[in-house]
C-alpha cells in the first residue's frame, strides 16, 4: 500500500515536471534539433541565446514590465481593498464585484478591448500599453488577496495607531502594510509571475519593443531549435528563483 | 499631564438604537472614573466619544476647557488602552511603546529612552526587544498601558482592559492600574461591567443603564446609598421589598417599619444581605430559615418571613454558624435604603 502511494506520487510529479525536464534536458543538446537522441551536454545554445541582443532586450523588457506593472497593480489593489474593507461606501458590493470582474474575462478579450481603446485615443501599441494591460489583469488578483487578508485585528491596530497620533498615510505605511506584508508579497510575486509569462496581451499591444514570450513565439515560427529550449530554461530558472525567494522570505516569516 | 473632562448633553443613536441619552458628566483632573454597566448600556459608546472614534449626534465634549467634540482621535490629548490590546505585532515592545512619540516627531534616542522608562514602570524593561506574540496576556496588557501612557496623555481611556484575564491576574492588574494612576496623575476613564473591579479601582463610579447615567459617586456611596433601583441591584446582591409610606413610617409585607420617608407613592426598601441578620436597629420580625450555604467569608442564608411566607430574604450570617434549618428567628437589619419604586 505504501509502495503504491509512492508510485502514485512519482507518477504525479512525473506528469507535472516531465515536460519541463525534457525542455531543460534538450537545451543542453549538441545537435541542431531538440529531439532524441540526446547528445551533449553542450552550453553552446545558452551562449547563443545570451549573445542574442534582441532576445536579451526582450528579456529585460519582460523583467521591467513584470516588476513595474505588478508594483502598480499591488498599490492600486491594496488601496482599493483597504478602502472597501474599512469604510462603508455606497455600492461597495457592486464596486467589489467590478474590481474582481476582469479575472473572469479572458486575456484575449481584455487585449482586444485595450487595443481598440488605445487606437481610439491615439496611444499606439507599445510596452506602456502592455504594462497597462498587465495592471488590468493583475489588479483584481492583488485586490482579492489583500481584501481577503484584512481582518479585525488589523482594524484595531490601525485604530490604536490613529489614537496615538498617526495620520492616515502613516497608518497605512507603518501599520497596515507591514502587518499585511506576507499576503501583499505573495500577491506581488504572483503578479510578477503572471506578467512574466503573459503572451496574448503582450502580443497584441507591443510593436517594436517586445516581451520575452512574444520574442520566443517569433523564434518558434522559424522552427524548433535547442535555443528556444535554452531560453525556456532560463525563464523557468527565473520563476524558480522567484518561488524559492517567496518561500524563504514570505511564507517562512508568516509562520513566525 | 492631566486634565478635566466635561461631557455636556451628549446623545447618540446608531440607526434606530438610542445608545446614549442626554449624558452630563464632569470629571475632575486626575480622577479615576469607572463607567459601569451591563453590556449595551452605552458605556463603550461614551468612551469612544471621548476618544474621538465616534462623533456624538448631540452635545459636546470638553477636555481641559477646550471643545473636542469634532477633533479627530490623532489630535486629542487622549489615548486608549483597547480591550484586545491592539499591539503592533511587527514591532518590538520598544517600538510599540515609542510609536506615539514617533508620531509626535521625537528622535529615536528620545523616544527609546522614554519607552524604556515606561516599560520599566510596568516591569517589562528586560523584554524591550521582544515581539508582542512572545508575551503572555498580562504582559501584553502592561505593554498596552505603557504605550498609551508614553505620550503623556491628559486622559487615558481604558476599554474593559482586564476582561480577558483570569481572576487572580485581574486582581493584581487592578492594584497595579490604581498604583500607576496615582503615580502618573493622569485622568483615567475605565469601562467595565464588573462591579467588584469598579469598586476596587474607582475614585468615582458612574453606573449606566440603557444609555443613561443611573448613579454617580464614590464606591461606598454608590454601594450603600444607591440613587436608583438599577444601581442598587447592579452593585451587588440586594433584597428588594415593596413599601408604602403611611405618614409615620412605611407599610411593608413584613408589617409597618419605623423608617421615615418624605417621598410620596410606592417605595422599595433595599436591604443588603450583609446588613441583614440576627441583630440590628431595624426589626424585620420573625422569619424561618429555609436554606443555608457556607461561602467562606459568611453563611448565605435564605429566610421566609412569617408575615410574608412567599418572600425570600437573603442574609449573610457570620462564619461561626447559623440557626437550625426550619427554625424561626427574629430578623434585623443594620441599615436600609428607601428608593422610589
């Protein structure tokens, strides 16, 4: 019975990680095609990828886009959550619904809507436009996480801070934000991850400065190559570092 | 710092619920006032109005001669010790206690020195770098007190701060609160529903019920000569006997009693159990002992007066013993209060 459970575990993890494992393995392929038989290992595709200026520019774009758009989404989401959790506002149920609604809309629809809107107001496709798109998709997430995390003990701590002479801005910055740090950081890292590998919005809303997923897609159009595996592995590595960092700094602290 | 508080004609309603009705109360500087009453009597609402967390619908609040009715909590010379302590979990005790000074623009060395002084006063100087979650309930309590007093408020508001502690710790904290209040001289306004706690710490007790003040006075006065029936029964166990003035005294189910009353209309005779017994100035007539139980400091006995067998009078008899159950004795009272029914 015990052996069976372990077998199930192995199959389960295999199912999840085999594709990634194969991707990483064939990024070390010596030959020109990322298909068996494996010959190598070789780092030449990594050298090529890291030497590719377009690819590196796209990677940098993606990174900046993810970090900045997530920060904006987090600030806006947190402020909205705080306002709706603390104050009785007219139509707050409706507002909450409207804030979360974009989560249920497909990225394609959001992208098409933004494309139409930006064309109408004369803001052409650009990294900025994509950034706005990513704020649109990540704001509901940040809002929902922050809103769910706000509890009664936060309210009384905020009240105590006000009682001791803190202005609203200082209550937010010195009390609410630090007390909610674990969920807020979790929301931020999740947003960064979503923005980092988002394709449809970036594809429709960028033109010259593209993000990494868009660049990878254009690489794929010229056929399979271990270079795509290599860049894919790098993307995966960044995500792993992000998750490990979150585990170390956020979740561990939350337990303490 | 210390200051007097003047509450003038304060009324407040939450929706359709009238929480406070025409409250007038003057508190002297340096006084330890306890707002006492059952839950829902409006005492916490009144405290919130003093702290600035609730704006009264009518009336005004004056602190140190200044109208504070519409001043926000952060600009008031009051601080609050909250029921759930409301310590900042992400800060050390030192930073918790120093927070108010930080908000007042004090430099770190100044506020740390002051915070250490306050922590020392509550006996927690050795734990200055600890976080709140490392402390016991009683210790958190002390930190909350130190934090509220660190900014040297004119008035300290205490919202049922001892409610979550066990009996022994509560008694100990009552003594400490009283001692600290004497030391710092700040005006304390303390809310509780526990009449023993009120008597243990208060200079004056304000008994509240259904949004109104029933009685105000020193513990002894409120206990021995309550101003209202509610106050009389809330302050402790009491025998209530209907009475009617008859010109020279009163008529009661026990028979006529020689207690003078100038009041008209139906009255209620109030007898504390410890003032009722086998000797005294006021003869209550013969009664049969129906039940007795030993309570440590006294025997708690139930008597059925022969004149009114359906009535049960409670009396506290000395530890030394009680008459046999079923026997008939003459009951007396050493003091009694007559209130309008």
